[in-house]
């Protein structure tokens, strides 16, 4: 939560990438190879973010994203109310 003009406001990140990639895309900035659930929760806590909608990070290679979708589903189960997964 943040406080704005004395009012508590819930903060929700509706665009967050989660998972691992095999290689970077040529345009990839920042150059992140992985962003895992524990890192996401830590960053959320540091930044005052209450909830997040994570979806699969670009794999860099062909993928059906099944592994990353399972990771996101487990993260949403582990932190209900903080994560609502979006499957790719």
C-alpha cells in the first residue's frame, strides 16, 4: 500500500514477467535471464506493491511455456491474494 494525500491505496502490478529464458532476444532490455517468484515477492515488498499479475518471460527459444505456466500457477497458490497468474 501507498499513502496518497492521507488515503491508503492498494498497488497492483498488472504487467510482470516471471520465469527463465534460454537466451536473450536481441532487443531485450533489461538483460534478465530469470525472474523467479521469491525475487518477485522480495521486490514487491521493497516497492510497496500489494499484488501482481505475472506471465511467462519470453523464452528466447521456441517453447509451449508449460514449465513456466506451472511455475506461475504454483507461485499464485503459494501467495494467494498477492499473485494472480496469467498463462501464456
